[in-house]
C-alpha cells in the first residue's frame, strides 16, 4: 500500500512540476512592480509568482511552527497535571484500605 501511495504522490508532484514549467514558459514577460514610490527590479512574471509562492510557504511554515509549539506546551502542561492527579488518586486509593482496616478492628 505504501508503494501505491508513494507512486501516486510522485505522479502528482511530476504533474505539478510540468504545470509550473508551462506556466513559467507562458509568463516570460518582464515586469517591474510598483508600490507607492518604490519600483522593484525588472523580472519575468514567473519569477514574481515563484517568489510569492516561496514567501507564502515560508510564512505558513513559521506560523505552523508557532502554533505547534504552543500546542505542545499545552499538552506538556496537561500531561504534568494528569500525572499529578494520578499520583494523588493512587495515594488516596492506598489510604482507603488502611482506614477500612481500622474501622473493622474498632468494630
């Protein structure tokens, strides 16, 4: 089953690469981006698209890293709390039979 998944993913990656190459070939016109008074260097449109994609991937990765770190810290805190509660429960269970034996001896 892993072989089929890997082959399928490789096929999808190959198709995506071909589509990207075709898009780059069709978008070879050189442009300069303008924002307010700033004008960027002249690059082909395909380079601008690729740059935007890479920046988006990096930004998404950083946000995912921050989110996962926060979640891992929450899980670690919850595990410590659960371990403490389990220890308290075990101590309470150990104390109950001792109290029952004392009641039986007194009765």
